C-alpha cells in the first residue's frame, strides 16, 4: 500500500518522552497551576486518567490531549473527520473486540496493522488483536469520544443505517400505482404504508418525491466503492444530491426492482421496467433501468410527465417563420420529415408535438417506439420488443398494412429500417422519424453512408430539423452593463440562475439546390452551404436571437453548439449581440473536476460583530468561512457555496434559524449538512424545537471558543461518518 496520508496524521516529535501533564505545560496548553489542580482532582477520583480530568475541568480539549500523547509516545494521531476504512480491513477485527478495546482498524501496510486507539498504552489490547490477526499492531491515537462515534458508524448494521431515514417527510407524498392500473384509477390509490414497509420504502419514495419536486428528468443511483451517489439531471445538467451508506445498496435496488416489476434475484444482467406514481396528486410515469457495474447495480430512473405529451408546436420555441415552414412540411401527404440531434436534445417532444398537430378524426396515425414514453389519445402506438422479435423494421412492415396516413418511427437505427422508411415515404405516407446526427445537413450524408441510395433520399426527403436544448434564465436574472441578461440565482432555481429549457432549431428544406447536392453525394460542408443559401438559419444563429431576447446566455449556447464556421457569423454576432465576442470563454460547467478545498463553514448572524468574531476564530483554525447576515441570505448561499456545516443564530429578521433549519432538512441535497445553533436568548422550548427539527447542537452565548470548536468538530465527524458509512 501507499504511505500513510500526511493530511490525516501528525507525526510524533523526535524528542525525549515527557509525562502527559508536563508535555501539556511545555506546549503551553495548560499552566502549572492548572496541572496541580488536575492532579489533585485525579487523586480524589481514583482510576481516572489525567487526560479525562483535564478535559472535564475544561482546561484542554480531547484533540490537545491526543496531540500531547502522540508527542509522548512518538506515534501518529488520526483525524477521524477525514479517516475512511475499507471493509476488508474492518473485517479483521470483529465488532465485539473493537468495542471492548475502543479501537478501530485503519489500514494494513505490508504486515503492519495501523490501529486507532483511545489508549495507545493498552498493551493487552494490542497483543490480543495482533494475535488474532497475525499482524504487527502499530498504534495510532485519536480522541476517545470521536473514536466511539466512529466505531458506532463503521460497525453499524444495515437496519441501523436505514433507521436514520425514518424521519423523511417527503416519502408520504408518493403513491405507487400498479403497472396495469389505468390513469383514472389513480384517484382510488392510497398512499404507501411506509411504516409497514420500513425505512427503505421511505428513502426510495423520498428520493422520487424530491427529484420530481426539483424538476429532474433522470435520477441516477450510482454505487461507488464505499458509498452510493445520488444525482439528478435537472435542465440537462447532472447535480450531486447526497451520498447514501453502501450497506443499504442491495435493499434500495431491490425496492426499485419490485416497484418496476423486475426480477430481484437477477443481478448479473441489465433490466428495464416501468412504474406509475402519483406525487402531490399529479401522475408520473417512471422508466427504470439497471446496469451491473464493478461496484454493484447502477439504477437510472427516467421521470416522464404525462402533461408533456400534450405539448404544442407553438410552445417549443420556434421562430414564427420557421414554424410556418415546418407546419407546411407536416401537411404534405407523403414524404419524410427527420428530427436530428444527440440524446437528450428534445427530439421525442418535437415529434409528439407534430403528432398533436396532425391528430384528427380523418387521419390514421401509427407509431413504433422504443419505448413508448407518452400515451397519445387517438394514436395507435406500438412498442418495440426485442424478445418477441418485434424490431423497428419488422413492426414497420406490419404498420404499412394497417392503412396509415402518418407513420412515426422512433429512430432510424439501421439500413433495413431506413429502406422501409423511404419505401413508406414514397408510397403515399407521411413519415416522421429521428436520427442521431450533430446537425441537419449531416443527416443526409449519414443516410447515404448507411446504404440508402442518394436518389431515394433526394426524392423522398421533405425536411430535416436539427435541434438542441438550452437552459433558460430564471426570473431572477440581472442585466449587466452591456445590456445582456445574466444569471443571478435565487431559491426558485436553487441558486443556479437557470430554470427550465427551450430549444434552438435549424430547419433544412429539401429545395432543388439541396437535392442537387444530395444526388451528387456532396460533402457535409457543401450540403450546409446549400441549405444556408436556401434560407436555413443555423442553430447557432437561432441561439444568438434567444440571447438577444434575454431568454438565455451566450455561454449556454456555446455549451451545446459550436460557433458557425462562416464569414457572416461575426456579423451576426455583432448585429444580434452588441458588446459580445465569440472569444469569450464559458465559465466552468457543473460536472467539471473541482479542486480540493478546506472544510467550509456558513456562519449566519444578524450581529455584524458576532459574525466578525466567528470569522476570525474559524479562519484561525483553518476553516473556510462564508457569512450571511440573515436566514434569507443564507438560503441562497446553501446552494452556491455548498457549506460543510452551518452555524446559525436563532432569532433573526425574516427567515429565522428554525426556518433555515427546516429548509435544510427538507431538501435531500442539504439534508446531511450539520447545523449548530448559537443563541443569546436561551429558551427551553426553542431548544426542543431545534432538536425536533434535526439540529446537531445548541449552544448559548457567550460561548467559549474551545467549546465551540469541539462541538463543531464533533458535528463534522458525525456528518463524515454518515457519508462514509
């Protein structure tokens, strides 16, 4: 193994050994008078170690005692706030033995077992554990109270890990409906009995409710080596929400499989399933898939909102003249209309909007999809089934015998499907489909490369719509000195500055000039030039118009589409966005690798002097500090600064400390942040309410610096162990 991490250890000094009391006096931690008083108290409390007496008298902290013991014995000290233990190492020492000797196996190097101990002079414990493991014990010292807490968490069983989720209020908002239920049966379904089914149901239901409330399109439950990551995709961007104890992994996945009617005994193969839920009285469809990975089964849940199936073309963000042309293409009695873009670019929503435009009593519409995401009344929808041999190609052949007017094919994936699509487009059917290409012009070359004859493409293709989704600015947006709208951040958008998405488009019509390039099998560049000369405005130019309207930002456009490579682009930028330049570098996006940082504390108090005192104290002890003068200000900082701990006053104007705590505990992404109250108005009722809401600690002013630092460290340790457990 690699060397011991220097950040977690304080190596012993290489000087002569002193007694504990003398060592503390030499370090300036206590005075000679305090040592004399402590020794007298020790004599009256027979059997009590001097370190315990010094801590009880308030002369030193447990951390200072550990540092002194480390210097005494020339052994390292462990920072349990940062320590992690592999399960293979933990298994070396049984739980009963670890609790008996108050020790935690940490890591193995060669034949040495580094053992974190409250009393590193306990040779009986070292000999017993060394004999049982066959390894040479190397003692490491840590504060006893922190070590006992670490033992409780690291040796916690699965039921105890799940018990901490018993208080999740979000779980009561979810009702799970059977797969065979009709939409009108939702009203008859009662809420899940979370008490009966246990905390695992509460946890899964709370995740579903929280994700839907946050507007997530996908929920990612990702097993890691020592924990489970929970992430949401909101407005196309993945957000880290929380970590879940690793030992709960199998039960979480099993619960999801039961909900989606999957085989809970099969863990080696991918599986897919569906579930219907109601959250806050609204119905949602969930498409669930599992994937075996090296660390266990990964689960992704796609959240489908049935109301989105009723979307209209006018609601998608088309420019008026482009919408007129697109509708004209859809009114054609035969031919092929393609929608292109990468996964997650909104192609399916555009197709459903087109079907809503075409639906009427005189039109027979049939679709073949993989899978069917939304149900459309009056549309005959067919789901691809690989197990039964119903592929896109096979299903499409059967559909053409069903007298359709309009056929929608979810995706052209292979040459066989492409050939049947073009056959249908030439024999009196309007065909709508999607293709994965970067832009509209490259769709034609992709079809030819797949094996579709160029003459067939030229004669059948009506139009290709290329699109991307960009985030829209929240209503809290600000205007900078150049007049451009910029993201600000508020509670509504979780301080991101963006809320919701809109599409940017480019519509390439099959004009005579475009068809001539297709027949000549010209390059993508020639195709794009022909499309532009025929009136196509690119996605990038459409995006610039959206920026000018204050709907989004140039950085957001550059995130999803590159600038056009054409002489008129700089002119378009200058005309549409005065003061902007293509050379601007977008800010770092969520998902980029973040550099390591120190522990960050959010201090909240309406007293400026108290805030300054807290800032100085915490910075002196190597913490990053962010301050807020009110609960309302702190609410925004929770999401923009991602603090590791919140230190808050109780009585404040506007949002008070209790309201801030309720907000933190009501959101899964902030739920695990420790909260310590500081108050100058000690009232028992307030203290009880604070702990009922989930406060980690409650202190009254004036506060001793040493006490505050000790309580703060303890709360950080508990939070670390919850994440690593």
